[in-house]
C-alpha cells in the first residue's frame, strides 16, 4: 500500500469522528442562539412596540381623533401587559367611558397587519396570540372573565381602565390570581359570540359591535370573584 493510499484510508476512518464533532458543535451553537433569542424575547415589553401604524390606520379608516387613538393605544399596551404577566388568565378587552370598543378595534387593526402582528407577538410572548371564538357574549363565563379582568387591571396598575376610579376591594391582593401557573398556560385570542362582525347602530362610533372576547385560560378563586 502506497503512502497516498494509507493517508486516504486514514481520512475515511476519521470521517465519522469528524461528522460527530461537527454535529456536537452545531447542536451547541443552535442551543446558544435559541437561548439568546429567548433572552431577547424576555427583554421586550409592550411599551416598546411600534404601534404608530396601527394608530394611524384607525385615524384614517375610522375617522378617530388623535386623542382617541392614543387613548386606545395606551389601553392596548396595558392589555398586552396583562397577557404577558398573567399567561393563564382570561383577559377580556374593556370598553372606554362611552362604551365603545376602541381597545378591541385597536387589537383588530394590529392583527390585520399579519406580518407585524406575528413579529410583535413573537417578540413579546415567543408565540402567536390567536383568536378564541368560544367566549359567548352575555354568558356567565364572559361576565366572570370581565370581573376578573377589571380586578387584575386594578391590582396591576393601581387604577381602573381609562383612568376610572377603583374600589379598595379591587386593589386587595389575591394569592390565587398571583399564583397563575406559567407552565403550559394557553393564550387564546378573542372571539365574537355570534360568530360575526356587526356595525354599531350609532354611526358616530365608527366601529363594530363584538361578542365575547378573551385571551387565556383559567381564573382564580372566589376571593377574585371566580369559580
């Protein structure tokens, strides 16, 4: 056997070892990149999202004033904050002082920009927040979730939505609410109780009337008005 043949045989014998080493290096690199991306996701907060395009679309399409659109954006940021802090909680979008569903419409408009919504959800939650069409408008489940959402909002921000006053009872801590299991918690989206969109009879609202809306999973104990 010549020297060249010998070296060629050694190279062939060493190939499985080389492939194994490259596999291990690739696996370590993948794990490192995944951990880095997860760390970046944890660093993103709702206040950092760029939502001017959503705001401007509502001003153009719905004829909202800048003040109204900014108020809806502020509540939407808080809505996302609640979803991020309490993954297992069913969070229901709340109306403004005039009973208009501006927060819900802001969410709708964000979702319509599918690429941006997917990227923003991934940055905040590491996954999509999908629609959940199973919360029926006017049902006991919806009323229960609305009460819990109001309490969670008050305890998180020390105020009511849109600056509404809150009762001292709403500010009392709830161990069950705080101990939401983060493992395996599911995020839904929001749904419409009648399965459709309907324009409000009041033309000045510039929006639609939705059914039940909700994100997330379980509620807390009776001290939170739960089940």
